C-alpha cells in the first residue's frame, strides 16, 4: 500500500441518511399517483406521488437481499427525486469520496463478514460503519473522481434518455396498433 494511503473504516468516508427513510405500505402506494421512484433493499418497487430525497445517492440493501452470490453488497445508484423505504441504507461519500467512487469501492468489497441474521440477512448500521476499507490519499481520490465523474454523468444521461424513449414508445405504440396513427402520418410530420 502506498505510504500516503491508510486503513480505515467505512464510517470515515460515508454520510448516512437512514433517519430520513419512511416505509409506505402497499395500500398507501396504491392510492398515490405514480410519479417518483420508490426503492426497496434491492430494487425499484413502485412509484409514489412524493419524494424524500433529491440528488445522487447510493442505496445499499439493509435487510432481505443484501449480498449477491459472491458476497458483494446489493447496491443501487440512484438520482433525481425519489423515496426510499427502511430496507435500504442511504449513503453519500465524504472526505474525498463521491457517491460514484463509493459505489466503485463497495462494488469491490466483500461484505459477508458484516452480514447477520440466519433467516433474514441483515447489514446493520454499526457493522456497516465498522467495515474495514483502504483510504487513498486525498490527491489520488481527486484524480480518480475527475476520471470517473464524466462516465457516471453519461450513465445518468443515457438512463434518463432510455426512460424518455420508453415513455414515447408506450404512448405511440397503442395508437399505432389501434390505427389511430399510421406510420405514413408520422412520415408526413417531417
């Protein structure tokens, strides 16, 4: 390990926002307009009409599906306005770590040693904070972040564009199939 790198714990490089999480029952969600993503431990579960978070965050499964088959944490890289239930830890990086560099670090960190629960796997806050990590120098973190930030910006842009295109498809396809619109009509619009 380089001289200016050190061993530390995850607690030194993360901000936790778990206190802002609010679970919603299926009944509550059914009555809501479907606008903002509602995330659980491992995936997007639904859409709701309000949001708790606005920005770029990393979600790490807290209970249920918390690790993959190789022992790495289940992570969700999320952005925009969204809601999170109480089954996912909500993280951001600090002390030189961005959400993106934290994502890359955790994607390569086996966390089997901090999982508890025989029936329902769980990664509690105390164990998560105590997870040993290698902390690079601040200068190297800045250089690394400069390299990866444009890549993640492109990932977000591409994902958002895919959603817009899917919405357009879902709007046009039924109209085309019913005969309400024809392909010839679309060609005339040019």
